[in-house]
């Protein structure tokens, strides 16, 4: 290779958009973490669970960063913790190295329910989700992702039925690793930073005391929405736009917005 060709390649690499470069690196890391096959054999349910449930299975995932449970970016993990508390199984978290996460396997009504906290960084959360989906043989449309949303203020929630990641790296990782975007999502508003605060510092920061007062009702409403999603009940939502959280508790109850449905790309998992 000539010296001119080498310098041309170097200059092309330097000018390569950093965002696109990070995405390529993230995908490569995800492939390595998933392994060559990227799948696990479906795990059989215990006899107790199998006897008390039908074939319905749900995987509910709190996206976030390990060790940063109190940050805005990990609010999805806080919601899953609140759900586990509501179901009375908060003492049943177990580390599962096969799925790179903390897992609870339980039963709610006639549904086998798997709760997941990924133990990988947000940008590769999808590796943990794909492994859990494969291990427990749960189809992508039965995986509910719970995550933070910059474009909604704290106190507002939204149900999104599949479609694009809308810039959320954790969701994008799930789409890349599952090879589909059909997963429903519960989007928890955290609002954008004020002033000159960088977005990264905002999302990785912790909620203020004032925000924590609103967060308590957000947790309660989020759990209700998840239980409705798990049992496939009709979700009661307000018209698009909803209501903003206010100081009074009655007004502080967050509103859930049913977002316009996109046409998701579907690829079925190879479950046995």
C-alpha cells in the first residue's frame, strides 16, 4: 500500500463521525458479549411455576447503569424495584451470570413474570435483554422496556408500542441485539437539563429533593401501568399532551400518554 493511500485512510478515519464510530464499536462489543450464537437454550419452568401458569410469559426490564440506581438515567431500574416491592418479591433478586443481570422469576395471575436488571452499561443493555429472552424463551413483543425519556418532563409517562429508539442508547442496544423493534416501552420523563448543564451530567445525576417528591407518584403510576401491561388489560390514558405534575398530590399524579403507534420491524426469536 502506498504512503498516499495510507494517509488517505487515516484522514478518512479521523473525519469519521464520532457518533457513528461509537455505534459501530458498541455493536462490536455487543456481538462479543453475546457470543457467536447469541442464544441460550430455553430454560424449563420449575414444576411449581409450570403448574400455576399458562403459556404466557412476560419479561419486564429496567434499563440503566449498574451501580447508579439513583440516577435519572437509571429510573427504569427504580420502577422495576417498585414493581418487585408491589408483587412482594423484592427479596428474591438473584444474580444470573448467564444473562449478565439480576433476575426475579415469579408469577402474577396466570403469567410467568421475569424481572430483569441488566448488569451491563446502558449502551449494551440489549445483550442482557437478549440473553434473558433466549434463556426464558420470551418473544420480543412480550418484553416491556422501562427507561428514562429526556423529551418529557418529570411527572409524565408514555406508553410506546414498538418503533424506533428515538435516540435512547439502551433501547437502541435492545433493538440491535433482538433484531427487532416490536418491544413495548414505558417511557419515564426526566426532563432536559436547564441552563448550560450538559445532557450527560444531567442524566447521570441524581434527582433533587423536590424531584423526589414527584418521583414517588411516578413510581406508583408506573407500577399500575406495568401491571396492566403484564395482564394485558386496556390501559387508561389521557389524550396526547397529558397533564404536567403540580405541587398538590392530586395534581401530581403523572399522566400516561398513548403515543402514536409506529410500524415496528419484526424478527421472531428462534425459541424451541
